[in-house]
C-alpha cells in the first residue's frame, strides 16, 4: 500500500506541473496572435488616412474642366471600392474556455505559489484517502460464508486444523480474529475470548491507520488558503502605498489573490472531508462486524466443547 500511495502522490505532483506548463504554452501561443491582429489594424488605419485626407481637401475653384470632373469622379469611385475591400475590424468575442481551462486560469491568477500549497494538501490527502479505501475494500469479505465453513469444520467434523486453514486462507481482520482465537483452542474458552478481544483491538487500530493524516490535510488546506489571503491583503496595501491612491485597479490584484486562495483552500477541505466521512463510516461498519465475529467465534467454540 505504501507503493500505491507513493505512485498516487507522484502522479498528482506531475499533473500539477503539467497544468502549469500547459498554461504557459497557451499564453505563448496567444501572444503572436495578438501581435498579428494589432499589425493588421495598424495597416488598415494607415491605408484609410490618405483617403480621408483627399476627401477633406477643398475644391480649388468653382469652374472645373469636364475632364477634371470625370477624373475626380473616377477617383471617388476608386476610393469607395478600396473602402469596401478594406478588412473590417472584428469586435472581440467572448470565448468559452471550458471548466478545466477556466480553473487552470484562475489557479494561475491566484498566484501559482500560494495556490500550489492547498493543491499539494489535496494531492497528499487524496492519496491517503484512496489508500484507506482500497485497504478497507479488500478487507471487507463475505464473513457469513466463512463462519459457516468454520462452524461446519469445527462442530460437525471436529477438525480444528481445517478450521484454522479456512481462517488463515481468508483475508481481512475478521478472519485474523478467528485464526488467533482458534490458535488458543487447547487453552480453554477463556483464552480464546481474551485472544479474540485483544487481537480485535489491534485490527481496529490497523483500520484507522493513516486517518490522522487525512484530518491534518483537512485542517491545513483552509489554513494555507487563509495564509494566501493575508499575503494578498498585504500586497494590496503595498500597492496602495506605492501608488498613493486607493483605486480599484490598484487594489484588484492583491484582492484577487486573497479571494482565490481562500476559495481553493475551502474547496480542498470540503473534498477531503467527504472522503474522510466515507472512510469513517466504512471503519465503523467493519468494527461492528468484528465485534459480532468475536461473539460468533465464542459460540462456535462453546458448541465444539459441548459436543466434545
């Protein structure tokens, strides 16, 4: 399970780095397009200036030769045709980037360093959550069938070794409790009970292993977000002091960092809290099954001694 945790953590860090690299590539690709658009607009403006100057020039005299009038009409028609052929300036359109691209943009706008801290808490917290979920899922087996098989081997057939083999070959904490209790069959029912209760406490602690780390990251994520909030407010006041003016444009940068880091930290804590509650519910269910298994084991052993 440690290898699974390490792989998940490395994949999360790698994904975070790739998202930042992709955002940098998007900015680099958008910059040349903006330069080309600006050059086209400048060329269109320069082409329109001579036409506007010719149109604004006053007539030199009231009397003009017919030939000059025809040339002026032809020139006017040529200017109108050139104006029609000139590319029209397109209005900027609002493009929907999609959820993930918008999330990536907000991540960078909120200051990549301070946003990375809650992101790391999310990655490592999810790694612990996934490790616990996988462990608990593998530990949850069909205990009813195992109890029936052990009871048949022990009570009906009187074969203690077969019952031990069934418990040993079955995975999960309940099977381990049965196996430890069956190992003390020769010492009496009191020894079986003490062994089952003691080993049940050990298995319960194994089920809760790693949960303290999940609670740590749940508490750290909002705290790291609030830390970014404080840094953003300090940055906003520094900008106000440098500019000597309290204007929205001066304060907006620092306030954006403050708000985005807070939001991201709270979202990370909420995500981890959902997984943590699911894990706790799974642990409580398995703990109840372990207590019931201990009682079932004592009943089976009692039947074995009574029949013996």
